[in-house]
């Protein structure tokens, strides 16, 4: 198979401490092809499903990016950070009361269905052509337009104060970091996102994924064998 004939979707289980761009760069070398994009950035601390579109599949990149996502995560109550996640600097610490399970559930219940979410300053959204995270590095803060987002379902998977494990199924453009922050504010003690894993995007999950290690060090033929063809992608999506 020549590089130019590679067309399809590759599901990668991204590890921590790497950017989505890092994964794309390694995939280009592993598959010996330049025409690769990804569908939905994962922050460096986040793990899980990163969809790579290769060759002609880049034409459906926007379509795949627009689909619902599912994440599992852990928020830590009592500390807010300048990035809303564990990679940032702690800005404020507050005492965490001995919340009951019902109080935690009530805070989560405030954020379901349609609601508006204000994107974090440390994000790739652009203001006058400049990504917000670049402005944030310069110590600048700008007004961000709240966006309408949707939570289809959520589940509290475990409570070990000050930590809460959860699963959330949400719309495109949803910031789980901000979700954790907002839940912390609803409880009055603040919170930040401690861990995050994307488990599903649209009809795709991790079942047929390759790990970053397999992508970087594995047999390229085995990696190509995991490629989903465009007809397979259409069938999976029910298109």
C-alpha cells in the first residue's frame, strides 16, 4: 500500500503528557503519509480516544468533530487553578465541607440538558485571531462569550472527598474543565479537573484503538490493519 492510497480513520488511545499534535506527528512517520488530521483536541493531561483522519477521510473531519463525546473524569474539590485543571497554578483554596452524596448529586444536576458555559482562558478559542491560551500566558484576560452546550447524561462513579469520579456525555465544544469548575462553584468550595479520559466520540470507542506506544514503536503493517475504511466509517455511523 503506497502512502497516497491510505484513506480511513485510525482510533488512538492517547497517553498523558503529550499533545494531540504529538500524536499526529508520530502517526505521519509511522504511516509514511502527510495527510493526517485529528478530530477534537485532547489536553496534554487527558488520555483516551483521539480520532485521526487520513487521506480522503480528512474531508469528513468536521463531520466527525461535531459528534457527541463521552468522558470519565475526576474533580478535586477545594482548589481552583488558573487553567481549571491539575496542570495549572492553584489560585484559591477553600475548606471542603463533609458533603453528603445527595448534595454532590444536586450540584451535578444543575448542569444537564442545555445550559451556557463560559470557555476557560486557557483554550484554543481565538480572539482577534490569537488563541486565548497565548493571551493567558501574557497575563491577559478577555471577555469570553458563553456558549450553549448540552449534557445528555451524567453519572457519579465514586465519592472520596475531596475527589469525585464522574462520567459525562456531552455535546461538541463542551469543556469538562469548566464543568468541574462550575460544579465546585455550585458547591461553594471550588474545584478543578484532576483527571480526564475520553471514552467515546460519536459511534467510535476505544475497542479498536491503537496505543501511542504501538503507533510509535509497533509494526506499521499492524497499525495499518487497524485503519477503518471509509465504507466502514459510514456503516458505523449509520450513514
